[in-house]
C-alpha cells in the first residue's frame, strides 16, 4: 500500500511568513521615516513654545525693573514625545538656559543739573550686565536657533542669520531705559525650569540729562552680537539721521572697533534716564549708596525765628533710592542760636542717621533771631564722614543746602525786611517767600493721563501776599496751563489726557506776589511718570 504526500498546509504557512515579513517591513519603515517626522514636529513646536516663554521671561524682567515687584517665569527646557506602544522613541529632548558672561554697557556725555550733576557730570558711566541664552538639544530638528536675550532684545541666532522675536526698549522717544541683569544661571534639563526675578534696584527715579556740550552727543555703547545694521532695523522708528523729525532722536548707529558692541548716537537735547538692576539665578549682588542729592530746602529763604525742612536723598549707581543708608549732617553757621532738629533732638550735627524706605532723611533747620543783614548759612550732608572744614560740596557723596536767613523788623539795608533806616520797622522790601512746595505726581500710562496735585505755602513778613500764580508747561509740546489768583496757602489739581503725554517732561512754576509787586518763585522739572521725583528749586 503506497502513502500519498499532503502539502495543503504549506501555502498557509508561507502566507503567514510573508504577511509577517510585510508587517515587519511596514513597521520598520514607519519607525525609520514616520516616527522621526512626527518627532521633528514635536521638537519644532517645542521650540516655538520656548520662544514664547522666553518672551514672557523678557517681559517679566522688564516689568520687575519698573514695578519693583519680584517675580518668576517658567521655561520648558525640554519636551516629551508621544507614547508609542509598538515603536521606539529616543531620549526626551533637553535644553540649557544660562547667563552670558558679564559685559559693560556705558553712557557718555550725559550731564544733569543741580546736585545730581555731581554724579552725572558728562563722564562715562559704565554698568555691568548679562544676557540669557537658550540652547536646545534635539534629535531630529536640524540646526535649531539659539535664542538670546540681551539689552531688552530677544532674537534667534541661526548659523547664517538672526531673527528678532521682541524689539528694543533702550531708546523710546526722549527716554533712555537700561535694565542691567545680574546673577548667575545655568539650568540643563528635559523638564521645566523656574527662573526667579529679583528687583535689586527698580527704576523708581528718572533723571533728566542733556549732552555735556553742543558738540558732544549723548551716546550709548551696548554690548551685542548684532551688527550696527541690525540695530538700525531695531531702532528704525527712532532714527532721524537728518535731525528734522521732532519725535525721533537717534542720529546714528555705529559698530565699535575691537568689540562686539554698537554705539547709539543721540541728537543734542534733553533726555529722561531710567536705570534699573534685576537679579536672576544665584550670586545676585546688591547695591550700595553711591551719591546724595537734595530734595527740599536748598536756596530757601528763612525768617529769623523760623524753620525750614531740609530733605536729602541717597541713591545707588542706578539713580534709585537706598533705604537704610547712613547719613551725616552738620550745620555751618556762626549764629549760636541756629540749630538742626531731628526727631525732637536739637544739635549742630548728627551722625549715622538712616534713610527711610524712600532713601530720604529729613531734618528741620531752626533760625535764631538776630539783628543785621541777610545772612547765608549751610547745612552740609555726607554719606561718608561727618562734614568738617574739609567738606567738598562738589563731591557726589556730599550735598550742601544753602539757606538765606533774613531779619524781621531789624536794621534795614534793602537786603532784609527793613526800609533802610536803622531801628525803624520794615516796610516789606524783602518780599514774599515760598516756604514749602509739594508735588504729587499721579500720572498713569494707560490711557496717557498726566495728573499733578500741587500744593504750596507762601508768606510775607507783613502778611500782604496778594496772589499766587501756578503755571504747568509740557516742555515737549510747549502746551501751558496757568492758574491765577490763588491764595497764599493753596492747592490745585492739574490733569491732561492726551496720547503720548505720559513721561513727557513738565515744568511747574509757582510765583507768589505781594502788594508792592515783589515776587518769590519756585519751580520743579521732571517727567510725568507717576513718581514724586521732581526736585523743587528757586527760579
């Protein structure tokens, strides 16, 4: 009996093997081509997300510099691929966020008036600052950019070009804003990093500066990897090479020889300077008292037996007040009855007084009675040593308040309230005095609204102040508002809502007139920015 072979199951086995082989090929093809494409899209989307988060970090840093409130910002340094049951993903992408080495940004030929001019005297002023860079490590996305923040500009740095993400804030109109970044940061991860922002020296004060001489323009030297041509693009809305545009003030942008830096040249004119220091990461350094300036009391006229408040402010290198700073004061007077009073104590000098939260110390000058001509006395202030015979009023650490003390009804010679006849009562030839001026700047940027609450106190030995006139002038537009027939002790509220007026420079002038036509005048000049940083002085 012969057995027959049976090969009916062979085709099924061969089909199964072929089917499995096709499946393996398809899976391999998917793994080799489709998965990388999908992962590349994940990496690209992550890079876009990081750029948005770095823009939020940049905005938060600038906001901290203005508001003085600490903050934080999150940056997703890496990302995750979608979970795949049958396919293999590489390790999650990662990235590194770090600070750049410190570099110096400098301001040249900027000169301020008054006591602040002892520091801003036209000499170059340098400030150390850092930038931030984000470098991603992707598996598929080829040649991703390094995203850089430096001097207010956020941009992507490719191998062959740069692309701006957020533009410059250094120069806007007649305002110069510089935020120095301090500290050390280096974080590498595939997760999310939190970056703390610390307001070391928020920009609470604005200093008005101008070019030192007509031929020396105010210039900024800015460390940067961007070229002068790229900065011209950033400053396009501010450029005015011909000098004919009223609102534009940048006359030129130049590369600096031998340095990765550009020079921004400004037209001759008046500028509002706002500086700040913000810390990131660790090793954030603080600020120290750097110079002192007068706030109230300089060039005041004080009747014998009267008082005058003297206020000094201590500031750091960034023009912002320093709380808890040491202040020393002494009275330079030959009149034994003159004295200084602080917290109820009367002395000829005080040492180691401490500034308040506004960086200020206030004392009261009390003038003794005397017979004779108007005399000049000084209150000398220093943040270093107790003022003595070697006191240098021109040093940035020192301030001298000049006070004119006049006799009431004593021997007259035309300088005091007398009438020129010794022993006879005065007839008011001295004229009125404005003993105090208060300016409360309540301006806000959105919407542009300029608001001042202005109060004063004027007097006259004979009590015959006829009226007070208050004039508020926008020096940018020459728009003027005048309040006439005001009382000797009074208050006015000025308000103007007009686009572009916030942060314009305003001059406030107060003139008191007596019945004989004699006048006393006080004025204050400063930006309408919501800060009470206007310095009152004699006209």
